[in-house]
C-alpha cells in the first residue's frame, strides 16, 4: 500500500477562483435567527448581528454567500424584508413549514455581508413570481437613485447602491418539492426573459441558470440541455447541487463521495459544451456549484413532520464527525480540480443548518469538524491549480465500484513560490506517499497538517467539547533532491505546505 505523486507546474488547470470558497445563508431553521442574527445576544452589534458568528465566518475564509435560498426563495416576497421591522408581515414559509417573521431581510443581509467581508450572491424568486419582481429587486439593490425603488432603499438607510454582481435565477425548479415547480421548457423561457430584463437594468451582473437539483434526478442532463438552449447566451453559470448522506452506514462509499461529484461536474460540462457546439457559441459556460455538503438528509422528513408552524425551529442541525470532515475536504479537492470550469461554489449552509458553525441561542458558537478543512483550504489554496495523477491502490465500494485510495490536488502560488498539496487517504491503513517535486526545484517543507478519523471516526465537536476534532501538526515533509516521503494517516485529510528555500 504505497502511492506516488508527481507535481509539475507545466500541467496547469486554471486559477483557484476565490468564489469557490462560498457559503450559503437561507431562511431555514436557525441559520438566520439564532445563527447569524440574534438581537440581544451578548456578542450582537447594534444591528443584531452575532459577533461571534461574524468572527468565525471571517476565520472560515468565506468569499461569497448565497441568500436567501434555497427552497425558501421560491415563495419569498423580497419586499417583506425591507423597511421598518415593526411593519414587516409574518408569513407562512411553505418550503420549510415555518413562520417567517421577516425581521431579517435584504438590508440586514447586506449589512451582515459587509461586516463579514463577503460578496453577496442574491437569488430571485422564479417559483411563484417572475420578471417584474426580479427587476424590482435589482433596481432596489443596484440602481443609484432617482427612482421609486432605489429611493426607497436610500430611505431605509442605504444611500449607496449595494452593487450585487452575482444573481441566481431561481432555485431547484426541476424539483417537484419546489413551490412553483416547472418543466425545463417553462423554466428556460422564464429564466431567459428574466435574464434579458435584468441585464437591461444592470449589464454588469453575472447570472446563474438553475441546473438539476441533483445528479440522480430523472430529468438530469436533459433539464440542463433544454434550459441552456434558452439561456446560454444570457447567463454566466449553470448551477449544480449535491449532498452526501452518511446515514446508511456505508462508510467506504461515503469516503468516495468526491468520485460522484467529479462525474457530476464532468457531465454538466459535457452537456453545456454540447449546447455551445449546437448553437455555435465560443464562450465556455462555467458551473456555480452553489449547494454542496455532507447532509444526513434521511432524517429531514421526521424533523418536519413533528413540528407545527413555528418560528426558527431547530432543524437539520447535523453533528459532523471526523469522517464527515475528511469527506468535506475531499469535495473541496474536487472543486479545485475543476477550477477551469467551476467558478463559484457554496457550501450549504453557514450556521447551524448542516453547517460548519454551530451556535446555542443565547450561548456560545463553535467550530464543527467540517470547519477545519474548509478554513485551511481557503487560506492556503491560492494561485494556479495543477493537475495531479496519483498512482495508488484502489478499494471496493458498493456505490462507485473500485475507487482510488488517494485523492489529491496541488495549488502553486506563483507570486510567493509556495506550493500547497491537498491529499485525502480514504483507506483504513496509513498510506506512504512518494512525492516528486522536481518540477518545482528549491522547495523546502513548511508544514504537514492532518485531520485523521482513523482512531475515532465518530468523534464530533460539541458545545462542551468544541475542539475534540481539530487538525494536528505532523513533521513537515523534507524534500531531498526534489523528492520526499510522506505518511498519510488512515482515513485522513492532509495539507502539505512547501515554500522556497530560505523563505
């Protein structure tokens, strides 16, 4: 059980777009209320934004945050969430069977995004609404002034336009569970009409067309093909969503989840390129992988069934294990490996709901296990993504057949000369790795961080034990003649750092 890996800067994929390290804030459970927003909390600022969550968001390295949904957006009236809070209506949220108070809306989110240092990514409702409402929202958010809606924003305290550049044209409208579910033909026409109108108001916006809500949907690929035949020349991205459920106990397959994500991306790219060839487009469309994570999804329906119409219930608050963290780290490797075609990615979600950050209402906030591979990857994966082709053993899985034990990607920072190698050992035994760096001479080992699940795979971080699952530092790799030997612990995510000698 040994592996070999050669790193060479000649095999560049593309730049590691910072937008790959995105997150997602939806009006679902306690993601907003009790998560990012909790007036009266001891850390809250005058706007009611939790300071401890803001601090952790900045530490996480989040670049862009998608809002306000998700399923929630398909029945949402954006106007409900602006203006004096006391005048805002309480509504039934059909997506998650809860009461929405609208105490937190667009203006609060934009204030939060500025405080967190993240780029906002807004979604418009194309489920129950359409072209005019999307244009109204864009006018409110981005027009400087002198119109009813832009002046309304100014009267609410935002003199300058928000300048939101990323917009989702609806959410998962291929899904029968979606309020306003549509056929591909219906959605494609509506999305095209909306895109044309939005770009009349602000030609600088980048738009995301809804792709399939999962690779397993019966309409997958045919949905993308039909939608893009309507929208290809009008949009900048097509979305992809996927979640991986550990609940069936098939740990070997769970650890290989990135294999499925890899195929998903390749198939969406192939479909988009087919439409481009058919319509004679030279521009290559990119993917916005704006929902992804590990999610114990099989528990969701029981959660919903035992609740009535209440405000901000405790919903989908999964406790993430050490194994889950390794899987999340591997999914990030896959997103980076497709840096030439994945331009945006949002881990769902940011706080409490299937999230790297957990809180107790009125209490502390802490990092879940999955926080760490995300934060470290966002911090160090800067520069040009390099193609890697590890030579390694395989192991058998029920879902995906035989898969490689080792998954890797490398990122070379040409400005500093630093190299970051991310490696996941999916196997249940330690894996010796022979690393060939002769294509990048003059590098010295700087660090080896590992998050290993082999000893305690079900360990989780809790309020009482917030640091039970954290990365640990191993001896830095020591290149000799451009080669070095590294031992990757069983079931582990690893970050190897190299810097120019003397740096």
